């Protein structure tokens, strides 16, 4: 899109850039440059124009667009990214694309979701301004059993991205919530599609919701959720963070099946579940136990008061001391 290309030129230049130069670089008319600048101003970009000098970018809004992502990712990568303003759920759109056979690595992003979905059929609060809502298509090789742990690998990949861009180390609550100050800053879902009757995985849709720059949450989430910005006192470029998440997930795709030890070690280091009392939730059933360790396949080993032990491989746990649980 023309305005994405124009913003990229203005962002790379420190000073003024003439309309003539932009039109030549992009092979478009001066009128097209003018209307792109107008469209950008309407979106919140502050662009000064001076006679005989051209255009200069003064400030820009925190939006996630292909133009912004192109600052951090090569164009061949952003060709597989779609940015929406308001949609039901990035998972739903990506699932439709996956069913039509879109390539591995396809990403769908939204500024706002009106039917954001969490795990276990919960809704995922996804208002505009401040959050990242994205889904990415992965096609890891392996059986369902082998692939179940990818959800933990993704938690490591996203926490690496947050650490790199925001310089803050998030903890991981089993199995893949990211946590700061005992509250949730990121939820991750993984949806598997199987090949016919076989136990082979056709594709995975991972949905990632990160609280980045929000300064407040609804009353019912105050004890449970926070944002990276609320904890650090800084604001971040969401586009830069999305780009880094994409890079880390691309790396994960390549490393899947070969770097298990590295991911496992980091998963254990970041874990905030071990050593705490917890409740293992299965439907309406809750069992109080103690989180002993993460086993070699990312399972959670839980011990119970009757002396028994089990390894939880899927489902939900509530950890005492996190998210306001007592
Ligand atoms: C959870 O913590 O329960 C998982 C939350 C996953 C939320 C993300 S936001 C982007 C993607 N689209 C959705 O509807 N859900 C996931």
C-alpha cells in the first residue's frame, strides 16, 4: 500500500524529504504522494510540510500496520502478514485461511477483537489501544503427542521477544501464561488440526494476546491482569514487539525437534509455578496439590496430600499467590 511505503521513507529520513523524491522512489504521481500523506495524517501521524523542503515526520501513533512492521522485518516476511483494524478473532480468520491451504508462517493481527477467545472457551478481553492480538500458522512435523509441548516452546519464544524489546523478564505460569508481578501479561492458545484419521498434525494455530501499553483494566481483571507498561512505567512500540515475536516464532519453527534442551532449560528457569500450592482444574473438579517440578517433556509434576503424584500434561492449574488466588 502506498501509505505504508511513504511512512517507511519518512521514518528512515531524519529531515525533510521532497514530494518529488518520494514520487520518484515509489514510481507514483505527486498527487498520490499528497493523498498518502493526508491518509497518514488522518490515522494520527503528525507530518509537517514546508515549501521547497517537502515532508517531515514529527510523531507517529502506536499502530500495527505493514508499513510499521517493514521497519523491523524484510518485505518478504511481511508479505505473509495481514493487519486488521477490528475483527471477531485473529484465530478465526487464520483458521479460514489455513483451511484454504495458506503457507506456514502466515500471521493475522488485529487492533481490536470483538470475540477474542481464551482457552477453555473463555473470552479474551481485546480492546483497542495497547494490546497485541495476533495468530500465526505453524506446521511442525510430528505426532500429536510430540507436538503437545510446542505450547511451552511458544511461551519461551514470546518471553524472549518481550525481553529483547522491553528489557523485562517475564515468568511463565504452567503451561503458557506469561506473568509479571504475579499477574498475567500474555495469554497463548494453541489449536491443533489433524490430518484425516491419522495422528499426524496438519497445522497449528497459535493465538497470542499481550498486554503491552494498557494503563487500566476492567474491575473483574484488576487482580488477574497487568500490562508490561504498568509494571515498567515505559511505553513500547507494539509493532516492534510483534515483529520480534514473529522472528522468535520463525526461529522456533526451524529449531523444532532439535533444540529441545535449550527451550526446556529456559522454560524451567522462567517458571513461576514450581514450589507453590495449586489447584488442578478438570471440568467442575478441582484438586489441591503441590507443584513439584517440570518433567523432561514440559509436563507439570504435582504431588497430593495422600502421597500420590501425577504429571499434568494439559488443562488448567490455579496457582496460589498468582492472579489473586488464595
Ligand atoms: C488464554 O490465556 O486463555 C489464551 C488467550 C489467547 C488470546 C489470543 S489474542 C489473539 C488470538 N485470537 C483470539 O481470539 N485468541 C488469541
